[in-house]
């Protein structure tokens, strides 16, 4: 059984590759630049661009499982050619697919469901790792500035998102499920900032921004208008389910979901 992991250098993919390898599965890590990350010994890496179908096809030989990013980049552009990609996967022997779904059912999810393969959609709300965007302000000034920071999301730990995908890919017990995946607690931004402060042993401040100030801050750090509108749109009016903690991680994996405090402890180097 060889499992292909797209987005292998990303927040979730890295954990997924590690977990599958630790469990003794044969893993092929795919990304445009897979050698940017050091994977556990024995993990195969293949350079794949999901916007180039031929590169995906070349990576499929011998694969039985596939973890598929459905969207790319800061504005979540849907991957192209998904029907052909799924056909190629099935033809190569893939039997089981997980998607890392970005919340809106689109052509990739439809192609996956029509493919005849066993599929599981893993649909996270916010990732805890989104907090890494505050690193520079925290390091330089001990402050986090955000618009809509009072809204309490229930972010999920990337390793838990990966663990749900790993369970679906390796057990086959979650076929046909669409899992809306949130973390164990709802935390407004100031509470997340407090947890990071506690982890790094430094008192941090939160400054609430207006929507316009929030947009300007993103321009200042080099984000493009389309990405800014996407992020602000999500922050101002998130899907309600992303605000509700859930025990899905424990239900699927048998282990309690990791807390934000735990994520902050594991990532102190990001903020120091
Ligand atoms: N952050 C959130 O709150 C959130 C919430 C829900 C869903 N999501 C979804 O989660 C996914 C991102 O997950 P993440 O945070 O684990 O990743 P990430 O850390 O944002 O990294 C993006 C990954 O995608 C790969 N990638 C980008 N463009 C690619 C391309 N053209 N072809 C192949 N690989 C490409 C990158 O690898 P290389 O650069 O090495 O190619 C990297 O592995 C997105 O699809 C997003 O829609 C995110």
C-alpha cells in the first residue's frame, strides 16, 4: 500500500507524511518543492505541480491511496483537471482518497465523489497554525493586531487534521463521510495571543483593528487585494460551524484533540 500525500510540505501534509511513515506505511510526498522539508527516512519524494496533470500522472505508479489538496494558494484556487486526475489515479490502482476540502463543494469534490473510489472529505475550519502570521509583530513589538478578533473560532491542530485523514486512508472505515473538523475549544484572538504569550514567557498585547485597518495591515505585509478580500470575507462572516468546538478528532482517531496551548508550546520557535 503506497499513499500519495499532496501538499506534503504544508502544515497538514508534513504531519500526515510523518504519521503514515511512523505507522509503517509506504509514503510518497508530493509538492512542487518536496525537498524543502526533511521527511522521515524511507519517505519517497516526487516534485508535482497540481496545475500540471502530467506531473501528477508521473507520480501515480503503484499508488493505492491519495490525499488530495483541492485548492491552492492564498485565494484557494481550485485545482484544475480534477476529473482527469481522478481517472488517472483510479487507473493507476488508487482505491482510497481523502480531500483537504476548503469548505465549499466544488468540481474537485464532485469529481472525487463520481470517481468510484472510496472517498472521505476532511473539511477543517481555521487551522491553529494560521496564528503563525503574527510571528513578526510578536517578535518585534509583542503585539498582535487583527480585525474581527473578537470572533471565537474553534481552530484545529494541523496534526489532528492529518490524523483524521490518516485514519480514513488506512482503515477504510470512513468512506463517504464529509467531516467538518474543528478543534476542542472556541478562542477569540486575544485568548490565542494569551496562550502564545504563556508559551514563550512574554506578556503580549492584542489591538483590535477596524476592517479597513485590517486590510491595510495585510497590504503592508505584501498581501494582494484578492487574498485580502478572501481572508477578510472569511474573518468577518465565517461559516457558523467553524466557531463550534467538536469531538470529531477523538471520534475518528480515538485520541483527544490537541489544544491551542499545546500548539503554541510546540511552536515557540516561531514567535521568539
Ligand atoms: N489555513 C486554513 O485555515 C485552512 C482552512 C481550511 C482548509 N484549508 C486548506 O488547506 C490547504 C493548505 O493546507 P496547509 O496549510 O497544510 O498548506 P500550506 O502550509 O498552506 O502549504 C501549501 C501546500 O501546497 C503545496 N502547493 C502549493 N501550490 C502547489 C501546486 N501548484 N502544486 C502542488 N503543490 C502545491 C505547497 O508545496 P510547495 O510550495 O512545496 O509546492 C504546500 O505543501 C489548502 O488547500 C486550503 O484550502 C486551509
